[in-house]
């Protein structure tokens, strides 16, 4: 909602941000949240769950430049 408001402040035009999802993140993977939020929100959550995710795991160069 802050994204939508900030967009409105800067452009003086309202446009909904379709990436906004209200979710109980501790329960998101287990069951649909039909009772908690609107049907539109539940559809957005499902769309996000179905979207591919890329995770990069690595070690940042914390020791760069150290001589030990």
C-alpha cells in the first residue's frame, strides 16, 4: 500500500500494484488463506507461489584485502 501511495504522490495518478500480497508467512506454504484475506489477494499469493524463484547461495568476499 505504501508503494501505491508513493506512486500516487509522485505521479498524481493512482495505479494498483499487483505484486502486493497480504500473507501469514508462517502458514503460507501449508494451506490456502481463504478465510483471512480477499479472493483477489489469495489469487495474488497463489500466483507468487507458482512463480519460479531463483536463489543464489555463496560467501561474500568478507576477507578481501586481509593478509592473514
